[in-house]
């Protein structure tokens, strides 16, 4: 029987917890606590404790978080920062607006940055590596940190999609100089609007970032540097704090959904699946997305759409190095091939097991016909 399985149901962010969220709104409104209030400070403390970071700082969005991290660090104009071409334009734009130059490299077999291509891209102008911890998976940071140490490079993490993901027990966003987290509504931990956070273990970066997010002001109101207006709304912080209390349950549900896909689809030779959920791996993945590589991808999309199933090609199907109008000239054939075949299937905590089995039934029927 045909059913409807949207890629993501935005209304359920609100409707699943409507009474609680309205109660939070009423409390914030009655207190008039809208900007830089205790709810934000409490959420930052809770987020730092959850990730094991020394410091967490709420900002307007994850793009600002990346830019502020770079502005708070010892980088100079036109310094090169290596990124994976399989990332959102926000990764590159944050680097650009911080005065540096993004250098995209190949995507690896795990859908994350190719560590071998990092080394090939290093030049005398290279000053940092910024891996994107994509789809809820953290890169092999042991290798990346080794490369960085050998070449005396800094490491920043675009961990927008990876809150709760770990590598060898350490949380995404807590390696190197710092990381950025996104609370965009469709993220595993999403607010009812835009939102982001900086994670860092470095007090100097935290202190500078704290000032930059609020026009360069120190706690006593002194202006010591040029800043931005990038504060996480107190109301959104309160919403996020409420959801963070339930976050482990949400992560477990997403991992269960990924297990269904893996069990039902791993035998199909026409597909390459992401790494499967495991309890004895260096990686603990939270499955922000379930991204596959599929033969006859575009026909598969049409087939699933006819069955009422929503899918998505990440970043509109365009890799960073393919934005030639922005000045990128790299030749990255592995990434070009990846983007010709990549596809994200529905995966979130609100869909049922029956929904996921229905998606699998439709995929199996497509490749069996």
C-alpha cells in the first residue's frame, strides 16, 4: 500500500512538543528575557558538559560560528584553509569572509575529507585544515591532527551536522582550535529558526569569540576589537535546552533507523551505503543524514517520488570546487563522480519502522525490475 514518507516534516519540530514549547515561550515572554539572558548561559553550560568542551558559546548560526572562530584565531589575510569539496557553501563563505582562502579537496570513501588529498593540497600559504564532520560522522581526527602537526597547521571543525558524534570517544567540535554546531531546524538538535554554537577548549579563542559575537564588547561594555551581531536568541536557547535533555533518545532512534536501511539494502550491488552503526568502532555516528551512492540515481529519485517518498541531493548537487564563478579552479574527479550518484534517504526520529521498511521495499523493487 502506498504511503507518504517526506524527507523531513518541519511541522513536527513544533507539534511533537507543542505544550512544552508554548510553556517555555510563555515563561520567557513573561520575564522579558529575550537577549543574552540566563537561559542562554545555562544552555551553553549544558552543551559544554554534553560535548566535553571547556567552552560553548551560542551564536546566530553555524556559519557565523565558523567565521568567528577564524576571526578569533591567529590567521592573516589570504591564508589558505583546506576543506572538503563535499560541504555546504557556508564552510567556504565563512573562510572567505574571515579574510582567508578556502581550498577544496577530494571527498573520501567515507563521504568525508580525503586525508591523502589534504597533503597534496598543502602549500606555503596553507595555515589550517577544516574538516566537515558530515552527516553525523566525525572524520578520522587522528590522521588529520597528525598531518596538521607535521605541517604546523591549525585545525578547525565544521561540525555543524555532527553534534553527539564522536571519534575514539571524543566529541565532534572539540578537536583542534574549535568547532561549529548548527541548530538549523532540520538538524538532529534543531531550534525553531536559525541558531549555532562555538565549541572550543582554548580560553583565548573563547574570550575573543565572546566579544566578537556581541559587537566586540567585553562583559563590562568596553570595545576592544571589531565584532559582529551574532547572538543566539535566549528563546531559542531555552527551546534547545529542553530538547538537549532528550537528545540521547533521539540519537538512538536515528541509529535504529540507519540499522534498518543497512539490514535491508546492504545486499544491493547497485548501492554504496554509509558506514553502518556499530558499538565497537572508533566512530559513533548520529546519522544527521543517510547518504548513499546509487546507480541510476535520477531514475531512482523519480521512482521513489512516485511512491510518495522524499529524497534530497545534498547542496543542490553542486560541490564547492564546481562554483567556478567564485574563482575555484580545482580538478576533483572523485568528487565529481560522487555528486553524480549521491542521494540522501529520509531519516529522522519521527518516522516509523514501517516507513523505513516501505522506503526499502521501494528501493529493492526498483533495482529488481
